[in-house]
């Protein structure tokens, strides 16, 4: 066993929680899911001293079908919580996120709908494209220790199998368009007009999209931005090809003109990988213009679109976390301000008078 809070939580579940459930709630437990999954750095075993100042401690995520949740969640959790210790092997129950502390119970359908927007595995190209990619992490990452009914595990397995190829290609096409047209091209125009506000916005957008394209080319889901660098460095092919370019581009000391040149080099790397993968056909070297820049990725965008089933062409992939934000807004609206302020680690300043 390592020292991750996941491992300690697993032991807590096996030694303390599951025996109570088996003894007093066997029927409910047969329909429930237990593990560590969903939100937080610890799900990816990336929690450190900077991420442990809120919502951290012993943690068990639990799901049950919606109908069972409505009828049995409250009595089950009240009875279970009354029998649990306040700490286990020096770790306190995770506090602040739910009224049951480190035991986070919600409905199976609710968890899926506020992450991927579906209560079932995606069954069509349109459903696949409706899922925010970052939120797939909240379903497939972490561990599941107990799922006798298998419904949640089936959704995890479908997502872990990765995108159907037409869906992956549609996402690549969209990211190519935005990397080039809303990124490198826009940065070129911003520099021509000496507009550093626009340059800052467009550069940040472009470098993020370029890295996300690398994930798509290596058939790996990209995570939240705060985990992007760690996950990018693990990519089997594209990290080695793009890593030094990305590292130089994001340095504050790198000039705007050099940043733009590096984005153009990244375009060539991405283009070469797509040629190797036969996503696009080989082509002679191309050059950009003084006013529009190097819009190479938009060339790939058009070529990929022409290969896709016609029903996919007009569908724009969802990339904002719309399902999670809908839930989060509703959750925060229920909190009193002192509670929310405490979760934000905001404290009144002392004047020292």
C-alpha cells in the first residue's frame, strides 16, 4: 500500500464501512457503488500540500439508483454515520463537501448527468460529442471497489475504451480550427496591431488547444488544466515531440514574436503526426502570409471534415463543463455565506490596532 489517501480510504471502507453495510443494509449495498472517483486531485493521486487545504481527508464516494436514493439515502447515511469513527489511522473524515463528511453519497444518474450529461453510456456520435472531455475524468479516474450491479462500471468501461474514430476525428478537426484560426492567426493579428490584451488571450487559447490536440493524437483524454502539464508529459508520442516547444512558448521571458514562431513549429509537428496517422494526406511544404500568419491547422480542419459522415459535420463538440457548472451553481446557491467563505479559505483580516 502507498500513502495516498485513496489507499487509506480503501482500507477504511473494507475494515469499517463495508462490515456495517453488510450487516445492516445488505439489500441497499447490493445496488450501490463505492470507491474514490469524481472530483479532486486525489482521484488522480496528484494531491499535494497545496491541494489539501479544503475537501481533503478520508473519502468514500457512493452511488445508488435514483429511486433508491430518494427513499433510503437519508436513513442509511444517518445510521451509518452514527457508527463511524471521527478518524482512521490518523486521518479525519473528509469535511465540507457533503453533509455526511467523508461519505459522499449521491444518485448514480445524478453523478453521471452532472459530469457527462448522460445517465447511460453514449450510444450515438451526437451523444459522444455532447460530453465535455475534462469531465470524462470524473467518471473514469479513481477506483471502484464495490459495484455488484455493474451499471456504473459499464459506463466507465465504455468511456475508457475511448472515442469512436469518427468522433475523435471530429474533435481533432474542431481543435485544428481553433488552434489555427482563433489562436495562431489571431495572435499574428494582435501583434500586427500591438494589442497585448488580445495577444495574451489568443496565445493562452492556442497553447491549450495545441496541447489538447496532442492528447487527441495520442488517443488519451485530457484532464483539467491544472493537471494538464503532468498528463501531457506522460503522452507516449507527442510529449517528446512538442514538450520543449511548449516549455519555451509558455515562459514569461519568451518574446511575443518567438511565441508565435513556436506556435508555427507546433503546427508542423501536429501536421506531421496527422500525416503519419493517415488522418490527412501527405502534402508539400506550405508557407503562411505576412498578414494572416501560418494557418496550417485550418487546412487539416477542412480535409478531416470532408472524410466524416455528413451528420457529424455540423455538430460542434462540447468543450465547456456545462453539466458540472449547472450542478455547482445550484449547490453553491444553497450554502450560507460563512460556509462558502470558509470553503474558499477567506478569513477576516485583523487590523492590529
